[in-house]
C-alpha cells in the first residue's frame, strides 16, 4: 500500500518518531512517503495516512492544523492514525489529551490517537520558547521511548495487512 507519514516538529524529536513509524511500515512491505505537512499537496494517492505532531502549549503545530484544514475531506476518506508528542518529565496533567488533539482527531476520523513522551533540550529553544516551557512546567531531557513507537507502528502494519 502507499502510505503517507507526515509529522510536524519544531526541534526534531517528533520527526524521529515519524521515521520510526515509516521504517516499520516499509519493513512490512508498504511504500511510504515521509512528507512535511506544509509540503503535502494531496492525500488521495495514499491508501493510509499517519499524522504526528508535537504539542506546544496545548496545541498541535500550526503546519499540522493547516494540513488538516486543507485536506480534512480527503483524510476522512481513508484510514488515518494520529500521534502526538508532548509530555516531558513529571508534568501535572501530562497524558491528558489536549482539546486541540481531540479536534484534529475528530476532523480526520482518526482510527487511533496515541500520545508519546517527548524531548526537550533547553539549548535548542529560543527565548520565548524558554518562557513558555517554564509556564507549562516542562522538564529538560529526552523522555522518548522509540520502542513504544515501533510497537504502535507494528500495530498499524497489522491492521493494514488485515484490510487487504
Ligand atoms: C514552547 C514549548 C511548549 C510546550 N508545551 C507543551 C504542552 O503544552 N504540553 C506538552 O505535553 N508538551 C509541551 N511541550 C513539550 C514538547 O511537546 C516536547 O518537547 C516535544 O517532544 C517537542 O517535539 P519536537 O522536538 O518535535 O519539536 C512544549 C515544548 C515547548 C518547547
């Protein structure tokens, strides 16, 4: 199957997760395109789509929200899996799905919405991001578990195999 993996990421942590998903789907025999949300012009050539975005101050990245606004109709017409990366450290309320993620998931009728812990390196942040990070009480560090991402992607591969 042709599968689109499109991930919005400011600092690369979420992008790595998209690459893991794409690799697992390729190993399962699918033809996978990894395309940044801003560069996705059409999705009708794909039989399945995986979308991912980091969450910043409770919202998905603008590029992902724009993609979903542009392509909601097409996305709803095919299986879509959605993941978001956010929680860093022991943050109060971590793991609760932000309303924005729920809205995006509903706009594309996502089959599954999955949260993965994120990564935050203070040195990579600009001044306004540092201020916002203090506001959301995020901790510095790499809390990602790429094996967990791999497992989730293997589940998608399993569902795609069944649908053929
Ligand atoms: C300015 C800023 C705001 C953030 N706000 C949230 C938030 O509201 N909720 C959350 O779970 N994580 C939040 N995070 C953590 C990021 O989502 C996490 O670091 C993510 O892995 C970053 O992905 P990226 O490297 O792909 O940009 C924030 C990070 C930054 C830099």
